[in-house]
C-alpha cells in the first residue's frame, strides 16, 4: 500500500507489508557468488600445486605472490561479484531496511563479501608497484578472512528480521511516478526507491578498512617480534 505525506507531496511512502510481499518472493539463492568462491579455492589449489611441482618452499607468501601476480584472474573474480552486487543492490538494501532479508540473501551476501574483499585487496596489492612480499600482512589477512566471513554471516543472520530504518529514511528516496524524478527513474512502476549509497560502495569501504586493520596488526606484531629478537 502507498501513502502520501502532505508535507512532502513529491514522495510516496510504502507500508512494510508491501515490501514483504514483493521482496521476499523475488530473492533466491544465486550461484554466482558461490561459483566465484569455488573458482578462488580452485585457483589456490592450482597455485599450491605449481609451487610444489617447481620444488619451491611451500610458504603462504609464495602462494600469495602467485595469486597477486596473476592479476587477470583477480579482475575476473572482482568483475563477477561486482556484477552480482550492483544488480541486486536495491533488493538487498530493501531487505535490510525492512527486516525481510531472506536466508538466500544472507548466503549470497556472505559469499560476495568474502570474494570481493579478498580479490579486491589482492588486486590492489598486485597493482601497487611494491614488489616486496609483505609476509606478515598476508598471513594476517589470510587468517582474518576466516573470521571476517564468519562475522558477516553471523551479523546478517542476527539482523535478518530487524528493520534498519535509517537505510530507508536517510539513504533512500521513495518516489512516485507522477513526480518529476519518479517519471525519470520509476519506468512503468507506480513508485520506486532510489538509494544514495549502494551495496558495492559499502563493501568496498569495509574491505579497505579491514585491510588497514590487517596492516596495523601485522605492523604491531612485526615490531613485537623485532623487539624480542633485539633487532
């Protein structure tokens, strides 16, 4: 159902039950995020085999070096998961904003976050121009990925049926077709929701922030080891 606020005649409000009936039935589990994760795991197994077949020391830094140098694959991973997040961003934001996030959406978002953050930071490292392997950072980042993925899934699960009102009140503009902006963006729909910040932007910012945390942890750990060794 729709309602119009007399104080804001160019915007239309929607009751949550409308979102529930229209949103929950549309979201199903997507194979793309899971497929990207499977590709990344397969790439890791292949890189491990190549390292071992060349009789090199099997260190995590060398496996990371191979992954980062193989920038083409990182671009493919990133492009695949970015497509999924951009295409489904509005549905995920509606689910979070109205408390109608489905279990399939949680699985999709968890896999997407892991794939995006992992490949994005790999690609940044590969294109940074720094040829020196940062072993401590890579070890820290690998370990953090497990914890981060579990935390993302747990947080999404805990807020699955809890509406985050600020997403719709502060980050969205609900338009009706009869308004000027509504005629531009709503197409054939009577009303539509236009978000200011989308899911890929949020995931990108979180990935960078977590990478910075990993860098700080690795730096502090390195200083502690150096002090203990008297270096």
